[in-house]
C-alpha cells in the first residue's frame, strides 16, 4: 500500500467513533430478512393444505418459532386463523412480542399463543398444521430424538392435520 493510501486509511480509522454497523445491527431482524419470507410461507401453507385436504387450515403450531414472525403473519392472513408458537428461547420470544405481536390488533393478538417451552414436552390443542421451518428440527441429531419429535408432532395434529417442514431451501427452492 502506498504511503498516501496508508495515511488516508489511518485518517478514516481515526474519524470513526463508536461501534460499527455489525455491532449495532439487530441480529433477529437480520436473520428474518436473510432467511424468512413469511408471506410466501403462510400463503404456501394455506394453499397447499386446502389443495390436499379440501378445506382451509385455520389453526397452526409453529415449532421452534423464534421471533414468531410466521405465527403472527398467519393470524393476520385470515380472521379465523389462530397460532401457537413454541420456542425454548425466552429472549427471542420477547423480541417477537415487541416487534411482531405488538403490531397486530388486540383481536389478532388474542389469537396468538406463545409458549416458552420445549417442542418435545409442549402440550397444545390439536392443530391443522405444525410448522418446523428453516431446518430447525435438525437440532435432533440422533434418530431416536427425531422419531420422538415426529411422534409428538403427529400427536399435536388433528386427524387430517399436515406437518410442514423444510427439507431443502435457498432461492432455487422457490423457482
């Protein structure tokens, strides 16, 4: 690097004060913008459920819901829709309450239940759809754990309920 470029670089470094953009970025907002498209996901689930079951889905359970973005988008989609979000991380659920649940009307909020629980032990009313999106269920590394989780999902579904989960992803998955 030439002397002139080094001096400019040093000058630029000295002018910057305080934390950089990465240090102040909201990790939950960044995650959502990089991997989630809840509008597409909720419409896809609603349309495919109706196609394969011949009726509309209204009750979902979003396992590993994190910020509950999908759950809140689901209730906003239809006045009959309800959502249960289940996640172990209380801090992430709190962020979701502040950034997504708070944006809903009081009536819509009344149709969302967020549980700070383990998906393996959460007890919920039967739902039309259980979602495990963004490869979240990959946390189960042993076959027995995965079979247990799938059994719990089946028990959480209505008789004609459907389990939706990501098996592959990325932009190409939507082409």
